[in-house]
C-alpha cells in the first residue's frame, strides 16, 4: 500500500493535516492531491485547521525532480495545481494555522503566507523564497500572496533579495507570528487553534472573505490567465 503523503487527524474541534513524505515534504502532484483529499474532510462551518510537517521540515517547495525533468507540460500542470491549492488554503472559511516544524522554503514559505496564524519551532531552520538564486521567475499569483503577507520593509529583501530568514527573524518579516520551543510546538498550536475555533460562524467566514477579497481575486484571475496560456 502506498503511504499517504498527507494525513488528517482530529483533536476535539481541531483538524490537523500532517505533511510527511519522509524527505523534504515537496509539493509533488501526489502530495497536492493528498492535501486536497484531507481538506475535503475538514469542517467549513466550525472548528479550526492546523497544517504541520515532519520534524525539521515544513516543506521544501515543489518537486525538483519534476522541475529538472524538462517536461514543460508536467511542470506547468504541477505549478498551477500547487498554486490552486494555496488559493484554496488562503480562502478556507475557517481559521487556518501553520505549525512550522522546520525549514519552509519556496512553496513552503508561500504556504505559510496562506495561513491565518503561523507558529514556528525554534531551531536552525530557514524560511524564505529562494527563486532568484535558482534562476526561477516568481509568477504573479505568488507575488500577490507575498505582497499581501510580507512586512512592507521586507518586501524587496524577501522577493528580489531572496533573503533566507531564521525562524525568529521570520516574525519581523511577516512570515511567522510566534516562535516556541520545539517540544511545545503542537501544544501551542492546538491552544491557539482552540481559541480561534471559538470564532463565530458565519461571521468569521464572511469577514475573512471581505478581508482577503482583493488579493484572492487577483490571485485567481492570474491563475486563470496561466491556465489559459497552456
């Protein structure tokens, strides 16, 4: 039996999606599909959602094996499906938290930008978008997301400077909200999620829709353009 790359568990009113491919938690087509399947099981009218990774690794981004394959059709399909997944998480109607267990690189960082609250585990971990150092263009949907979440004074450093932040420095950059000891990460995340789960329905959903409406519209319009160009 093939191991599921993303699994879902429940603790009272909290849904927890755990990413674990045994390596860098890359967003391969299989991982993307697995996360979508988990999201289908998360209530949209109550509770809260935590997304977490494996010890030492939140996510290292897209699957580099596919990117280096040279198969442009496969690369484009993976990229757009990954961006669509991020859009789904950004617009998820209930509170979404990230329990960042380690490195969050490229799409791992962009996933953090989609979460309403981010808690990171202390350690020698890096958070950031390294695309400029790997000769990759950051497409419009992701630029919109970064501009929405990254602190104003860090925008050039985070995007064009490809700065990699420590977990602690990521707070000032707007990529993290709180940092705790590694052994306290899930306890702190569940405590925060339990608090956010008390937010009323549909008031939270409607307010979130209004709050992110402009950026979500720009992201989805840009994705439609990308798909139309295939």
